[in-house]
C-alpha cells in the first residue's frame, strides 16, 4: 500500500497558521497544503460559491493522493464540512466542533461571543453546534471583515488596528460575553490585541489550538488510517496563485521559507 | 445588423463607479456590466492570473454579444489592456492613457504621485505611459491595499480610515508631488479625505473622470462602431457571485437598486 500525506485546505494563506500547529504537534507526519490564493478571500462570498470552491480544492488534493483532509479555515469549515463529507469518502478533520465543546465546557455564564468573516457568522455553523451542546447558551456574533486585510498587510500592532478591534468588539462587550471564539485563523495573530480590548475577564477560544489534538485523537482511534500515512516530516505547499506577497506572508507565518508550487487553474 | 450593448468589465464592484460616470454622461447608450466578484480582488494577485481572469471576463462579455469593451478597473487596465487588444478584435477603451495625458499636461513641476493596488503599482503601467508623454517627469508610487476593504465596509468617513490614508501618503508627500493620480476606482469615494491628507496644493487626477470623454471621443471618431450600438438606456448587471453585501454596495454606488444576474462559474 502506498503511504500518503495528509491534505490541508484553506481559501488562502490563513490555514498556514493551522498547518504550523499541526507540524509543531505531530512533526513526523507528511503534509500537503493547498491554499486557493487565486480566488481568496472566500469570507465575503456566497455560500454556494464557497462550497463549490472547497469541493474543487479537496478534489485537487485527492488527485494528489491524499487520503484524509483537514479543513484549515473557518469559512470553509463553517460552510462546506457537510458537503465535503457527503461528496468524498475520506476522513475530514475540522476544528469548529472541538472549539465549540471547549467553549461551552469552560464558559461560566454561558454567554459566548464569536468573531469571524461575514460568511462564517452568517452560516450559523458555530451557533448551531453550540446549541447542540447546550441549548441554553447565549451566542452573540460580529463579522469583522477588516481584520484579515490589516493582518495580511502586517498592521497587527498599529494603533488603527487596535481601534478597529475595539469597535468590532463593542456589540459583544455590550452583551457581557464571558467567552470569545476567534472564528478566523488570522485572528490568532491578533490574540494579544483582542484580549486587551475584550477585557481580561473574557476567555478567548482559538479553534486553531484545537486542531492538533483533534487530529491526534482521530489517528489514535483509527489505526487503520494512521498506518497508511507517511511519516518523513515532509511538507509541501501548493497554492493557486503565488506572488512575492504570498511568499512573504507564508514565510512569516511558518517562520521558515518553503518553496511554493503553483497549481494550474 | 443587430444592435449591441457596450460591455464594461472589472474585477468586482469598483467598476460600477466607472459605469455610473458612463451612464451619467452618455445616458442613451445600452451597457452590460460584468464584475468578477467570485474571484475579486485582483489587485493582490499575480499578473498572469489577472491577465487570464480578464481575458475570461472579456470572452464572457463577447459571448453575450457586446462589440466593444470598457476596462473599468485600474488593475485590469494596467495589467491586461495589451493582452485584451491582442486577443480580441474589438475596440477597447481604458482610462489610464487619458488620465496620464491630463496629469502630465497639468503637473506644474512634473512630480507625479500614484496610489493603487499592489498589482497596479508594480505593473509600472502608469509610469511607462507618463514617461512616454514626458521622459523627465518624476513618478512616485505607493500601494494602498487597505483602502479598498475600508471603502467596501463603508468606513469612508471613520477616523481610522483618515489615519490610514495619511500614512499611505507620507512617502509621496516626502517627494513633494504636485499631482496625485487615484489609481483605483474605489478611491473616488475617498476623494475628500485624500485631498485633505495630500494637501490642497496637490492636484488630484481621477481616471474615472476621464472615461466618459474617452468613450465619447472614440465614438465620434468611429461612426461605423457608434451606429451599431443600441441606444435604449438599458443597463444590465452581471456578476460571478452575488451576496446581500454586493447588492448593497452596488445600490449605494449606483444610487439605485438594479437586479444583478449571476453568471455560472
């Protein structure tokens, strides 16, 4: 049996933050990442478009021989998890379910906030899963579409970004949330600012931090999958569009420069 | 002979600002607008990707029967004008050439600034055309990728946007530019802020303001094209992705709600 890599998919470069968590936690495994940078961002687009693009992305990874996939973006995981599971007969790992379990388990007053892209917030995916865990939990959401471009331009620490974060959180603070889910991988890079503006009494839940445990748990329960996976610490990056900007962002997230292959569109 | 509409193309909704100028100035003509919202934005992507997407967009408009096209975005016009002219045998109207002529003609000290997307700035299209007009003109450029998302989120008048505009213009002000080209259609909606931060001694040139005259001049010189164009004041909008957000943005730019057709991807 040919050994295979784990496929990791996102709409752009944000999923590299997830990939980094995976290679830090299970460094032996081989990964192939596909970011659809030619059509990024997904988070302001129509749900049907997001589902179609995700199915195309997963199909591309499967054509490269992967036998399991990680959905490494919140927009993708919120909108397309069910479609991917229905269409393809491979294990699918996503981080919304474990993040929701953690949030509901640790929330003191069951008042949970969510920030993410417009598509993630409007999908209601987090809300639905939270209510599956605890129907009494109050969920308050805010779309913060400006944070992704600010982070991608390297403006993390600028005063304008702090002011915008503060404004995004006003409606959630007014609801006295005790827990805040960072429903967009990019926001991991803004954790300190978000914590400062949300207030120290608010517990931040970063789904990115749940992914490695989720994958490890799956592999320990499914030895038949685990034994087919190659473990040579190989990492391959593929994107649908590569620019100097993408290479720089990828290098700054992974803290190392990797060659990026371009897939034909 | 069947009468035909004028095709107007852009990567997203920004070109609606150009379309608005066209229908205000030549209201009798029929227009069909195609915005590639499913893959927007183009301005941070690779030149080859931008050219491929533009050729596909123009091909789609031609399949609907248009006999001439307006390139209604700066990124598209900067990168793909030559490719469109080479590939398709139809008249192509763009606004960079007339904007450059106006800038060079009116600049007092021949010190011209340009702001736009990374792709527009890096293409060197404006710079090359300026030097064709006057090789001695100094050109200074700055990419301002944050302004498009701020404008699309309706943050035109917020203090954060004014602070970011000020920072974008610092390198150009340091070069003592006397003229500033607004090399992105979205910036038309930020004119007052840009003028305030650039200083009143700086003359702003908005290419969007050149498009109607450019088209009128072309039609007066090419009566054989003009007589094939239908003139029933019909406007049709087609986008590759439609969301409530896109409909709202389109309505706010055109000051009227139009139905938007979705083309299949």
